[in-house]
């Protein structure tokens, strides 16, 4: 599941992709917390009760922020047979616009449901750390909204591209 | 409209839009939302499933195993393993071909991913074989085919995914993968021996125990990784997530302290790639969990079970049908996606209706899906090999095609001799 690497490497690439940079920090946090837990449990025989909660939350944010970056770079996993054959043809561009619009419709549903869910769960707290559960839930509408935004920008670009094409 | 019919229709439509090129995660999620709206569920339910699907402790094993593999790669440990393998089997006909297979077998234990195996070992192995007079086509074929061992020998990301989705013990799956990995290696090496004997591919370097010993010492620390992981999990010391954490710490220790070849830049690139690769995978998993939940609400697994069990009478027929359809679908759908969509349906039917062992079914299905990577048009490993070597896609496909014979032979052994898979976990008391 290696991604097609975006241009460049090193710091330049990290700086060009801020959402993925935050995802990287969260990945480091997840690895760090898990290591801490392993060390506390096996070396000091004193398991920490809060690590699962925090690393679960970090994993949700890592995934959904990373998904925003992948959407901006158009790197989400998809079947590319047709795009290999027909990229650049007008009918294919129109098809891609239609598919993106379907995706955006789904994401809008997620944003609406996510915002409702955040207000419904606003008094719930996690069992160990007593953190508001909304810290985790709010990742869903925020990321779905951003993914929809980047997809909408791509749709607009495609439409402009088609309109400028000589008939 | 009948809701069950609607759901079957929606599944069909989502498969069509996936084939047309819609991002898989969005197609699965979209299908689920339409059905939930038709059933009268509130939209909050969708957000709820997404927000609480991947925050599970076991899920952490996926990015952590990926990170461990990437760090090992970044620390350039592969050439050490290559030298060790070469010192053992260099003199056998087809020597470097066997080295290639053994190399994958050892490296597999660290990367857990066929693509990682192709990406890191591929260029070096193909180059080395060409330098020793091997046909380029043969070199590419062997390198790709041997990479299929990666996802079978633990640690294995596909097996972790399978365990989570189908709710089968990951420790048992890992143990179940150990012997089949050797069966696959055996089949490939037999085939290479037969092909190479006629062509006289033999190394000139004489066999020496001293070289074996010296290269073994150089390669031993990374080769301990799978032993630590599987051992720790088998003895019940580690959970899969803890084993993955230990693997990350061990990779950092090897790269940073023992070999000192892990540069800061290489580590940074590894982190970037793992963050995006695991976000990509977990984003699909989150949506696949939502989709799977909708299938359960719509009674699809039961419907499918009834349909399949009235059509096929014996477990062997069911197994054969599963493998054939996975091989066909594997050619057009990416392996992780196929696993996530089909595992929950097929495992339920296979274990409940036909009495198959879930570990046996899991390991066999994962290997079958991995072979799908070598069949065009959508073989990710094929595309990767094309990019790495600059050989045209058609030639890469032709190179790997003959190796489907030993790979499918290994698959059939795994499928119809279940002991190969379940003997080790059973013997160790699972």
C-alpha cells in the first residue's frame, strides 16, 4: 500500500503538505505512547490506564487529516484502469466530474451527521481521562468538509478546463 | 421498493462506480449512506460509525508494523540479508534465483508487505541476476513471484487487517502463516531449479562454511525480528499492537545504534510515506466498516450464505469457488480493498455453513489475493516493477506469468491440505 510519492523528499515535501505533516506528528505520538506503554508494562510492571484512549484518538485524527492531504493530492485509492486508457478525453472528464459530485454528496451527508453528532455527544466524556468525546468525533465533520472542498475545487478546475477547450 | 433488493442494487452500483474510478472509500461510504437514509436511520449514525470504527487498540498495529518495515528499509539492511542467502544457495543451479526467494523469505518477516518487498529488494535483485548472466525476464519474474511471500510470513499487514475485519485471532493467523510461507518458497525454488538446470546458471564462488558464518553474523540481528514478534505473541507476552511497537523500537535500535545507517532524512521520508500510506488504508477501513455494518443490517451475509450453501454442497467446492473468484477479482480490484469487502462475507459462510477453520480460510484467502497482484490489468506490483526497472508493462506481465504455476501449486496445497496452515497454531495450543 505504498502511496505514489508526491514530488520531492525530505523537509520540502513535509512543508508542502501541512495536513500530512500533522499526521506524521500524530504517528510519532502513537508510536511514542505505545512505546511508553510497553516500557511501563514490561519494565516497571505498571500499565498506564489512559494510553489506549489517547492513541485511539490520535489514530482517528491521523487517518482523517491524512485523508484530507490525500484528497488534495488526488491520491486516494481507486481503480485506475479507465483513467489509464481515457485520461484527457472529454467524456472521461465529464465522468470524473460526475463521480466527484457523488463523492461530495456523500461527504456533505457526513458533515451534517457529524455536526449533529458533536452536539448530541457534547456532554459525554472518555472513561479514563474524562476528556470530551467530541475531541475525537469532531475530526469527522472537519475532515469530510475539507475533503469535499478540495474535490469541489478539482471539479471547478475540470469544468474550466473543458470550457476552454476548442470545440 | 424492497429494501433488500435496494441494497443488492446499491452494492452493484458501487462496484460499477469503483471500476469507473471513484475513490473506493467514498463509493463504499456513499452506498452505505443511501441505504441508511432509505431505512430511516439518522445521518448521525454514519458519522458515529466513522468516528468509532478505527479508534480500536488493535488498529494501531497497522501503522506501527508499516513504520517498523519502513525504518528497516531506510536503514539499508537488505544487502546484508542478500549476502547471507547467497552464501548458502549460490552453488545450486539457479543460485541467485534461490537467493532471491530466500531473501524475500527473510525480508518478508520484517516488511509485511509485498509492495515493500518489491520496492526495496527488487532493483538490487534484478540487477544482480542480470550481472550474473540471467535473462532479464527470468530475473523480474522471480523477484515478483518471491515477493508474494511477504504477506504470508508474519508480521503481515494483510493478516492483521483480515483478523480485525473477520474477528479472527491475529496471533493464530500469524502462526498459521509460518509453514505456508515455506511451502511457497519450496514451490518457487523447485520451479527455479527445473528452469535453471537446463541453462547452467551456477555461481562460480565455492561454497564455504566460513562465508556462511560471517554473512550470518552480519545479517542475524534483523533476522531476529520475526522471531521476537511471533515468539512474543505466541507466548502471550505481546498483543499484536505491542509486538508492532517492539518492532518499531527494534528497527530504531538496529538502524540508529547497531548499524548507524539510519539517517535523519531517510527516517523523515519513511515517516511521511507511512503516515500517508496508513491514512489511505485506514480511511478505506473506516468506510469499509460502515459498509460492512450496513450489509449486516440488510441481512446480506445470511442471504449470501443461503444462496451459496444451496448452490454448493461441499466445503471443497466452496473453497474452489472462493479461490477462483478471488483470482479473477484480484486482477481488477486492489488487494486490500478486496480483502476488506469480501472477508466478512466469505468467512461467515465458510466457517458456519461449511465448517472450515477461520485461520485456514484467512491465510489461504490472503495468499490468493496476493497472487492477484501479478495478474494484469491492476497488479500494483507489476506497475511498481515497471517503474523501478523501466521494462515495458507487457514484458513485466509476460515475465511473471510462468511463475503463476508454482504460486498456484502452493495455493492449492494450502487450500486442500489445511494442516499446512493450522498445524503450527494447533500444536502450540491454540
